[in-house]
C-alpha cells in the first residue's frame, strides 16, 4: 500500500546521506564465495514509536487508519532502515558482509569460513526479530547477481540484463529520454574510462533551450552504448598490494585508472569533466 505523505514530509527534518552500494564493495578482497540475503517487507519490520501512530494516519472511505509499522513514502524511512541494519550488523560490516537496505551480501575466502559468517548473520537477524524472504536468498555461490552487479572472485561485472537493456535502448526523442539513458550510463560509469569525456555531447544536449539530436549526439550515443556493453570486469581491491595510477587529460576532461601490481584489471576509474564535477567509480 502506498499513501500520500506530502504533508508530513513538509514538516520533517530530512537526513539525506546514504552510502552508495558500490562504495561498500572495496572490502571484498580475496573473497571466493558469496551469499545474498533479502529481508521480507523490510520497512514494515520497523515498528512506529508508540504514541506517534497518529502522525501518519490516512483516510479511507470507511474511516481513518494509522500505520503501526513504517510505511513507504516517509522522508527519513530509507535512512531509518539503513541505520537499523548498520547498527545491528556493525560488528561484521566490512569484515564478512555489506548491507544496502534490505539486501545483505555475505562474502568469504572459503566455504568453511562462509558457513560461519552465514550463521553469525542469521543469529543477529533472529535476535532482532528480522525476517527474510527465502525465495530471494541465495547461499554459497561462486558468482552472484546483486543490485545490478555480478560479483565473483574474478571481480565485479555489469549485470547481463542491464547490458541487454542498453543494447535495445531506443534513440532519445527528447530531454527526458536523454536523462533516462544518461542516468543508467552514469550508474555504470565506474566501468568506463574517461566517462565524463565520452558523455560530454549528451550533457551539452541537455543544456540547450531546444532539444536537438544530430550526428554528434547519435555518434556519442552509439559509442557510449558500445562501451557499456563491452565494459571490463573490475578487479576486487586487495589492500595488501601496491596501487598503481595511470592518468590522462583532454580539453573536455581528465581520467585516472587505478590498478594493482600483478593485475591487468582496473580496480577503479575516476573522471572529472571540464565543469569541475568529480565522479569516482570502483
């Protein structure tokens, strides 16, 4: 059920900051086995504070109703949920798991260690009376898809379904179409070297008062799709190894590739447009 919460959102002090999932993957290191847990109706597992139920009442034809659990649509619902998950799982965060809202990624270097990690996390969830959606959980996998990424011991890949969506993306007809494609491309910009330079024609297109789509934009659109569909596998970071940086620059932007000794895979792309916007990707 979705309720219009505009009135209470206007009077709520908002807490915006939420870590990006991709930034949480830096600690996977030498992981070779993965599991994914998914909470059942995540928000609804958080009880509204006693006495505050009236604040989020809503009207139906047959009367007023009050939420007893946290509904969707509240300004701070995402942050509240993330605070709960990071608080109860804090002892294991960055050691054997990462959590992003109702998704938990467990990683280990071997099977025996992995089973121990799973048991520890399930114990924490049970102690805090948080329930899982078993149909969306996967255990003891060497390759796992989660939140648009494929995670394996080889590194981080782009989800094949997203690649197919990019391949079939139609030619933009207006600014809204360009923004939609640019948003998807930006989500995977960590896989593309010199992303800011590659997307400059599309960005310039959005700055014009009237939408235009000419040869330059079409060529850039096709090139960007090709890069996204053939993006490399990013290696997992190993903080015990030496980092190497390679950089280049042009009139439209600059880019940096981070690698590690004995590895031919990139582990991080960083790019900056001529307008000063910095985008860090790993």
